[in-house]
C-alpha cells in the first residue's frame, strides 16, 4: 500500500497550462506505480490548457465546477462527476469558462512505464 496525503502531493507545472494548479497524487515522483499517473488539477476561472495531443490516452473526471473539453472539432461541457476520455494522439483543450474554480481528476498511463 502506498498513501499520498493531499497535503504532501507535489505540484507540477505542465507546459501550456494557464491559471491551473496541478498536483501529483500517484505515480512518477510520488511513488511506485505499474504504469498509472493520477493528478488533481484546479482550474481558476479562465484557466486553460493548450490544444495539444498526447502520446497516451487521458481520462478526465470533473469533481467540482464545470469545464469545457474540446478536441478542435467539437466540444463538450462537463459538470461534477462527468468524465471524458481523450484517445492517444487526439488533441484536447480543457477550459474553465465560468466564474468558479473547477477541480478535475486526471488519470493517464505513464509512458515511461508501459503496462505489461
């Protein structure tokens, strides 16, 4: 068992992310994982990511607030407990267009530790 307390979760700063605070909950530098990275992201009003593609799939779960996720062709508004999968290689932009903070859980495989 490996526990990471929220108070101990390290912040990280992905490129192209504006008005967001991201915390690593599991994987990479916070401890052992067989290939999963779990992150908690707080988006301030107006917070956004760039419209970028990733080599791995990503699953977003909105815990609080509202976000809009776009793949460049279409967009969807997600509210608390809604989720969205973005395929590997698919572009995505996550935005908080509201006047409230939004909190999103992000799960993704660790490309440095491929699943067996």
